[in-house]
C-alpha cells in the first residue's frame, strides 16, 4: 500500500511532554467496531470489558540505553551518542550512533557523562561492525552483569525523539517512562499503553472479573522510525525479542474457549500475540524474534480488543491500528482526537479499539 495513505495532520501542541497524573486520569477514545466514537477516561476501562475477558500486558523494562562519549585513539576525539537497540551476547550490543560518519570499524569509544561517574571506571567499546542507517555493533570492555551495571551507571532512558527534541530529559522520566508491570530488562522504548495503569485500575479490573497476564517483548528503537519507503512493501521492520510462557498461552486459550476476549494492552503485546498465534487463533508458547509488520488486509487471529496510544503519521503503528479498525475509521478517529484536544504519543492519551469485524460491542 502507498505510505502516504497513512499520513495525517497533527499540530505539534498535541504532543504530550508529560504523562497525566494520576496515570489512569488520561483520556480514552473508544472506537466501536462500527466506527462510532465515544470520549471516555482510562479509569472507565473496566466498564467496557466483561467478566472472562483477558488483558495481556508487556512486562518489559526500559534500560538506560542512551550513552554519550567520545571517540578515542585518533587525532581528534569527536563526541558520540549511542542508543543501544539489541543485545548480541554478554559483551556486545547493536546500537544506533550519531554521527555515524565519524566512526570506522576498529574505532574505540569511551563512554561517560560529566556529573555521572561509573563506579567501575570508564566504559570503552570497540566498533566491531558498521551497518546501514547508522547501526553499529559495539564490543564492550565489560561482560555480563558487570556491563549491565556500567550501562545503568552511565546511561539514561532514551526518551522518544518527539519528546527529547522539545525538552531535556530529567529525573522524573526515569519513573514516568516505566510501566507498573516493568520487570524484565531489555527494552529501549516503553510499551506506552501500559503507562496508563495504576494499582487502583488493576484492582477495579480484577473486581470486574477481567484476568491479567504478562508477556515480554523488548521494544526496540525501530518503533520510533518513520516509514521512508513510498510503498509499505519496501519497509524493513527491526526484529524484537519476545516470549510467551506455556502457562500464559494455555490460560488465554482456555479463556477464549469459554467466550472471553483477548485484550492487548499496546501494539507490542498485540504483535507478540499475533506472532505466536496459529491459523485457528490458538496462542502457542513463544520465545524468539519477531519482525511482524501488520498493515490493512492482515487477518487478526488472536486479539479481539486493543488499548493503544495515538501514534505518529506514516508509522508502522498507525498502519497496525488502521488494519485493526479500518483506515478510514482511524483517520476519522484521529481527526476527532486532534479537534477535541487529546494528547498524542508516548505520554499522551489512549484509544480502545474493538476489532472492525465485530458486531456486538455493548455501550456501558
């Protein structure tokens, strides 16, 4: 499909720079399967679900993946910024670096921030390989837990560029940019739909009879990248690692057999569930990489309802919601959200989408 079909106008003032407080006070646009729109709040979510429905959240934890340093060992020592995007093994990471043109294979980078001291000393890395679009493989001087601690000491959470370009990251972001479910370290971007949850909301969902299950998908920096190809067939998705346990898969399958609906909290949970689903919709245990790219025409097998934030124009995530609820419906929904002052992107508001082919969504 043509990429420009997924473009829309978004005023810059609609980009949220801080999350709602409390988190479940954020707004929620309900998009019915027939295209009807209703303005609600995240705190209203239990009213839109039924006993037996099953929420699936992503329990990945954002690491301090943004490192600043300088190239050493040559006549000049230019500043280098690196965002870790994928662990290769105990001492090597793939990273996006800038300026990439300043680095060659074999160069060494010494990472460190003024005012932040790594207790283990400086952190050096060698450029082992260079790829396209600024990707490099960094071989660090530390290994395993020692390297993890050094990264935690020296790094900072990589805020999305559409926030970081408007204000400097600060200490509040370290907490604001983690979900209450964060447990398994490895993401370089937050699964942002999960940012809306609070213990009170979780308790209200439980009282409603809604189950909650955890899966892990380590969100990569590719989630920030726009689609540059003129046609969606020319876009290459970055692979991300995920896992669904056998017990979680069986619990979700049992709930569906009993008439319960699967509710994905975020596009990350949805992509992992769809990657693990068989043709008949059964969810299989999963561990490994997924590079699933969902565009209109995709047949959803596992997920019935999606809670997600408002996404970038021309992004793979807007393409996904257009596949889920219909392109024209989502364009109309986003136009409504802009007009009504909804807040967009990672720290913004959310929408609750009922899959387009469904015909019985009740109005609480």
